[in-house]
C-alpha cells in the first residue's frame, strides 16, 4: 500500500500558558496543505524483521526512533501485527513547522489499520496518535481543526482557503522547537482566534499572529525579511508556520505566488494550489 502524508500550516498560534508538566497550552488552527511525503508499507517474507528505509531528504534519526517506526510498534504491541517493510520518501522539510514527521506517523497508523483490518475508529486512532506527538492526532482527521491543549484537543473549524495559492519559503536555517518554546512568554490572546479566523484573509494581518515570531525573528532576522518580502510581493497574509523556520504566504493566484517564489533563490520554495 502507498499513501502520501501531507504537510500542514498553522493559522495563528497563541502560547496561552505553561503547564505544570513543562508543556504549553496553545491555541492554533491546523490547516492541511498538499506538500507530501511518500509512504509505502508492504508485507515481508516469513522470518524477516520489520524495517524502515528512508529516501529523499536526509533523516537524522535512527529507524527505531523514527515516528513512523514508533507508530508501527504501537500497533504491533497492541494487536500482534506481523513484520512489515516500510519505505518512506521524505520531501517535506524537517524542522520546518510543517508537521512532516507527525503526518508520516499518523498515516502509518491509518494504513496499518486498513491493511490488517483492525477496525479502529478515527477517534481511537487519534488517541493513539496523540501519544506519539502533540500534532499527530490532527493528521488522522486531516481537515481544518482548531487545536487547544498541547495541540491535541481538536475541534472542526470553518475556514476554507480553496482557490488560494500558497507559497512556502524554507531557508537553510532551522528552529529548535524546545528553544523556541523557552523564549516565549505565555499570555492570554488579545483577539479571539475563532473570531479572527472567520474574517476574510486580507483582514488577518495584525490579528492572526504567531507568538513564536517575536523571539524567532529576533534570533533569525532573515525570517522576518522573508515575511516582509512575501507581503511586498502581493501575499494577502504571511506568517511563520508553527515553531519552524518556514514562512508561508497566501496569494490570490498562482501567477503572483510563482513570481514571488522566483525571488527566493537561496531558499527552498513550494507553490501549492489550495
């Protein structure tokens, strides 16, 4: 079986409070976007061991610690799954705030559930996915979701960017998630996220904010410059996605987005029709 785990962007990201367990409660909207990895899972011959082979972008992680293998082990231990060979082609950049690893893990759970006819519901899969990573559960549902808690409490949200063109700009620099969280000051949001997200995209600037931008842009001013360039190039809205180093711009058409992409010669760019 082959599937295509997709990325996400964050529409707004409020760091509300630090929890006693050291994590942070957040508010954000996860929005799926059509930038994908490729995931294949096939049975193996008797006597062979389960394996994960990665291709494409380098993966700086031993196979057994990869979220994909951890997702397989989770179901194997609970339901006695036989060994499988997993092949993962990485196209979504790592450490970019796009959720690539989380998506790979969630899609692994969904594929194995279907392959072995486990009969698990989306809610059951999401509960298991949440034990692998805070945003893994979102990719089980894979539709726009308001996320609270540590990103694992999900509820449907009515936001539709269909017809827009998304430009992702990923420079070579990365942002360490733990460091990013250590530099933010939690606070009660000034604007209600659910109200803001209901406004037209052109009205989001200044209201729909990512709390990581203040500290991350201070440390990496080139990210602030990318955001400014996207706005100057005609983006209706631009922001950093999650705690990663990807800056995205939402454009009214692919011509504007394509012209903007051509200006970022030293960055990876992805023009995506939504």
